[in-house]
């Protein structure tokens, strides 16, 4: 039986002219040493996989459509996130996930000034420019458990497609 590394990220971009809604889903690839829920990111037929779903407060009624197996909501978790945002002739950037807990930041090199946060994930610098900002914050993820079958279509080496939708209010 072939084994491989599986990662995924899904971002749904709602009409930016009306709202700043955000939703994303990913395989929990964090180390179990820091709270990761999957003991490995190498999965075999019959394994369960923990997915982390993030969304802004104006997104509701999250629905999953999967090509095989079963999926169910299994709680929520607060995730510590550190990422680097690149500003290129710009003064605003978006976090990769909506923030629910404190935000700390530091400019790596040139500074574009103080940072303010709007909606749950947009950062605004004081000035336009080219710079790199390291940010650390917390985001709340809803945990979904995807249970894969032992065999799909007579195969034990397969992929599962995941499609996620949510309502914007």
C-alpha cells in the first residue's frame, strides 16, 4: 500500500465588493507537540483526518460535500499562528485566517508604521511601501473529522475530494 504526504488548503473568496467574508479549510498539519490533532500527515485508507475550518463571523451554515467517507464536526480549537506578510507597494494585507485572539507583530527590516486591524483579518499599516511583517495571533478553528473508507471503487490508494460552502450574512 502506497503512503504519501497529504496537505490541502481551500479558500473561498466571497464578493469583495459587498463584504470582507473569509472561509478556509486545511488538514491539521501542526505537530502533536503543539496541539496538532493528526499524529501524522501521511494517511492510509481507513484513517481519520482532522480538518481545521476557519471563517469570519458573518459566515454560517458551513456544509461539507465529500467524494467518499464520512465527515462530522468534532469541536473547536484555538490555534497559535505565526506568519510573515509581504507588503509590496501596499499598506494593507490580510491574515491567512480570521483572528480571534491577540495580535503581536514586528517589522523585519523596513517599517511601514503602526498596524491597525479591521474586520477579523485585514491589517492596515500607516504608510504604503515594500516591507515584511511577522505577525503572531490566535484563530479559532472548527474541527471536522474525515473518516476514510478502507476501499473506494475497489482501490486502497485513492484521494477524497472535499468541497465546502457557507452562507454569508
